[in-house]
C-alpha cells in the first residue's frame, strides 16, 4: 500500500487510487434490501471523500428521474448524453467536452437504484466513459459504485443484471451498435 502526504494508503476508501486511476477501473456494488443502511453508508462515504478529496471528487446520480431527485443528482444518461430511446450515437467534439467538464476532478461516480439498470445500459455507460476519457479500459478508468437492491424492481422491458445469459450466449450485456 502506498501512502499519500496525509498518511492515507491506497487501500483506504478516502484515497483516490482506491476508486480511480488511469489504468484500472474500480466497479463496486453496494447491495442490500430495504432498511439495511445503503443510503446512510453512501452519505457517509460521499461526505468522507468530499472532505478528503474535494467537493467535486464524487458525482452522484441515479437510473431514474425520481431517484436522481432523491439523491440530489441527475440521471446517468443525462450526464453522459445518452438518449435511451434513440440508440447509440457517437458524441460530437462539443458534447464530449461538456461531459468531460461534468466529470472533471471526479474519482467516484455513485449510481443509485441499480435494479433499474439493465445490462445493455451498463454496457453503454461503459462505452460512453471509454469514449469520453479516450481510454480503452472499463468505464474509462473511472471508479463506479452501483447502489441498490438488485431484487427490488427489475429494469423495464429488459434484462436484469442478475439474470443468466440465454443458452449459447456467454455475455448478456450487448452494446448498441
């Protein structure tokens, strides 16, 4: 473990390398049923990271508009310029720059209500972050924390992240082309 100037090691959640570096993505899942303390855990984590790394170090969003209001953020697709109904569209230079400004200084992206996130959307989220960061590593190297109750409410008209792939398919998550 490497120490920084404050003696915080890179195995500590308050250290930026725990969540994000230029070579590796850190995808984490905080899962639990109703009343298990997910919101309290996320609030404490976000507070600790912002106190240690700065206010912009954590970006919070959700899968739906209502959930995004509850966490004080926006939907993940609005933050990434993805229109779920229009299919995949490559970003213009201006749109890419705008998204980079949104994510400037962010080490961790928290996405709430992960039960509403289907495999295709997760794949497109990964693809967009690779495009924005110009890095061909998972999630463009950004730390991502998915939060929610995976058995609460399934994604509408799509495959839940927990479902097994159909016979003959090794990977359930298929990207838009």
